C-alpha cells in the first residue's frame, strides 16, 4: 500500500472503512482512542499518497513537502504517545495499568523528541525500493527508534486482552522484518503494514461488544433512584 500513490489511495480507503466499522463498535469513551487508530492509519495512507504525487511531479513539490511533514509528525511524534496511552485507557485491571504505564512514559519521551526533530529540522525523502525513504537529520534518531519499538509493541504485549497481544506480536514481526529487509524505507513500509494489521483491532472491538469491562465499574441505580 506504500508502493505508489494509487496503492496509498486504495489502501487508505479500505483501512478508513475498517476504521469506521471499528469506531461503530465503541461502547465507552475510554475505547475511543484505540478504536480511532485504524481510521487514523487510513488517513495516514492518504497523506503519503500526496507525498508520492509531489515526488512524481503531479502536484507542486511544496504540497508534497507539507504532506511528508504531516506523515512523519503522526508516525513518529503522535503514534508512540497515542498507542500506549490508548491501551492504558482500556485496561480494567489496575495491575495491568501499572505494567503498561512505563511504556506510556517511554512513548511520550520518544514521541516528544521525534516530534521536535521532525518539526524543527530538515527532513529529506525520496523514492527508494518502490517505497518512500524518509531521513531525519537530528541526532539520536536511531536510539529513539529502538525506544519507539519498545513503547509501541511492549504496551500491546503487556495487555490483558488476547487480541491486543496478537496485534502487538504482528507489529513486532512487521517492525523486525521491515528493519531487516527495507531499513531505509522503515517508516513508510511499517506504517502501511500496521494499517493492514489494524483489522485485528476491529476483531477485538467486535468481541468486546459481548462484554463491556467498564460496565461493572458504573454504579447501579438504587430502586429509589429508578422511581425519581
């Protein structure tokens, strides 16, 4: 889905559709950030389509530059913060929340640093190996790339939900594979992979419809309150 503008548009449409279906399953406000991820991934793919169009000369390069910055700001600055936090919000177990909290802190540190790098430093990008290779000019980017993987995948692997763990394993496999085979196009290829894997989140929320873990936390109305 990251191999041409057309592929990005088609992939973005499909994943956004999955995202809308996922959001339709939400039964509690705490679920919204996690349920929104597939739709955000779909919009993310649309953004990279404009990066392709700029590189290929179909639109002004300045538009492609803006799309590239938006693409990186979400992938590197927002996602490592949003994903662990979304997992923390859906966990009903206090013990699990304590386990996931360090990944939220790591994600926040990683996201803030990479956001600053992307927003305040030059970012170059070009077509390579049928995908787009992005290059950040800031220091310590490679170090924070490792922190990124730990924050995003570690939080999912620590979840108490089986399908979230499956999501984390799938992304860990994807991250490792992409890093080995297409390291220069890591951001572009992995984000496309993660968008596809988001179908796991749809399965998770469909199953969650059968049981709302937050319902037990909400106080039941007393008989007197029912008549008032």
